[in-house]
């Protein structure tokens, strides 16, 4: 299977397994059968069609809203981000460590942040 076909199959897959969604005997509700019992022991979720649509709509992220937010050294404005992400794609052989001067740079950057040198005030998250 080619990479384009795999990508299209991934994007086209449903949000839930449709073969586990059935009409209830009363005809007014839908029943979604779980693969495994829930922690409370339930085997199925019984919802009206509107309740099901409401639950599915909650899975869709709002437009222009990022799903992942990075904090700490991985935050976009972090002064130590360059040192931390510089080795992101590199593979180390077993037992191999970073060069000592690279380790010193990373340790120095993290100690600066602990002392408050790299911390920045965010007005939206301060109480």
C-alpha cells in the first residue's frame, strides 16, 4: 500500500466503529457496544440520536485552534528551546552520551530557568 493511499485511508476512517452501533429494541435510542467493559462495568452506551451527535461534535476541534500546547522548555518562546531540540532527530548508539560541552550548555540553560533568568510572565495564566 502506498503512502498516499495509507494517508487517505487514515483520514477517511470513521470516528467510531460503526458496526458496534445498533438501534435499540424500542427504536428511539441508539446503542453503542464497547469492545471491553467500562471501569464501571457497562457494556453499552445508550443515547438518543441527538445525544450521540452532541458527543461526536465535541470531538471536532474549533477552527484555527491548536490541539497541542507546549510549556516549559518546549514552548515557542523558551530561551532553552534551541538547546533542547537541537538533538531531536539524532539517534544515539547504545551507551553513547552527548558531548560534554553540549551537556554543559543544556545544564546551564536549565539552571538559568530555575533561577528565574529564563522565565517569562504570561498575563493570561497568572492569578
